[in-house]
């Protein structure tokens, strides 16, 4: 599977040819779209880290600034939000930090983060410089606009093809700036500057994006494309999220970013078993 196969990430081994990593979300923000600040307080964030690890999370993704528009958060404040959680979480799972700032990336990599989850898609090319020469992974995400920016009524002529072209171009930029192929992960950016029809189309053709050749991250948890498809309010989207997670895995996703860890771990491990990648925990029935 080339660059999408075996990797050491945050000191832990992964074989994306036959394994899916479940990434738990821990936001140290007062205005995140789903948890609405429930883990903004440091003690609540640390409790969430421990619970996510106990529920089977492989990775823990820590964010200090939402993608959506909102109050300005300085670089220093973002570092103050995420750094203590990185330090605590690195003993429990692979630590990922959701940031678009190279300065933050350098600080958290030095503190033990194994993944930089750049939702801006390298809009600041210095992010590639921050990751190059380290052991950290770099998630390159598609969006039309920078984080914290309004972008109403996005338009695409072929959403999947345009996302694929963007990701290929941004991967090329990362490689040109010294990021190794085995450091790169791609993310189509479900719902980021996309309406529900765009996101459903991209998800249905996710295998075309997996063919780019790097591990594919799917961040689908509780998003609006699920709510609009099912007419489901924000906290009534678990079933739709699990369906989307399993579908994305079958279409080539190898990392899934979610809020509801325990249910997702069960769905992903069951999917791995049905694909022949994972043996049952035990066998007694009709043995």
C-alpha cells in the first residue's frame, strides 16, 4: 500500500493496509460546534482524554481554535490551551493537535505530539517547514477558505475532482518543502466550505481520494450533512455518524475523527473483523 501502509506514529505502530485508527476529539474551546465548551476547562479536558483512552481511542485530537468563525484567539492563547493537554495525553494515545499555525505546531511537536492536523491545508507553507525533519505526521485538509472565515454558498463544478486536485497540489507543496511521503495524511474536509450535497457526493466517491495514495482521514462526526440528511438535531446524530464512519472505512478511510469514542470503536473493530483484518475477541458460539 506504499505510503498508506505501515507507519510509526507517536511511538506506536499502525498498518493502514488492514487497520483503522479512531481519533477522539478534545476541544479546549468555549465555542466548538458540538461539545459547546464542555471540555474548555483544563480539568474537563484531562478527564475527557482519560475517558477517550479507556474507551479505546487510538489517537486524541486536541484543538484550541475552532475552524468556524468566532472570537480571535492569539497564538500564545492557543498554545496555553493545548500544551498542557498534549503533555497529559501523550501517555495514553497518539496525540494530534488541530492547528493551522506553524508556531503552535513546533511547540506541540517538541512536547510530544505525533500528528499536526492542519485544517487550513497548508495555507501557510511554513507549516510544512515546522513538520519537515521531525517524526510527526501532517494532516492536509481541503477547504476553500482559511479557518475562521465565512464562506457562504460554496460552488463546485465537480466537488470530488476539485478536492482531489487541491490535495494533490498541497501534498506536492509539502514534499517540496521536505515533508517525507510517510508523514503525510489527507482529509477531504467533510462539510468544510461544502454543503450537504457536496459532502455526500465526496463521501460516495471517497475511494477516488484514497487512490491518491496516502492514509485518508474522515472527520464526519455529528456534522451537518448527517443532520440535514436525517433531519436530526446536533445530539441525535450518533446512528448517522456510525453509518458514515463504516461507509468511509469501506471506501478507504483509515483514520476516523469522532466525538462518541466507545460506539465508534465497536463499529470500526466490527468492520475490521468483517473485512478479515481482525480476529474475534473470542469464539464460543457453535464451537
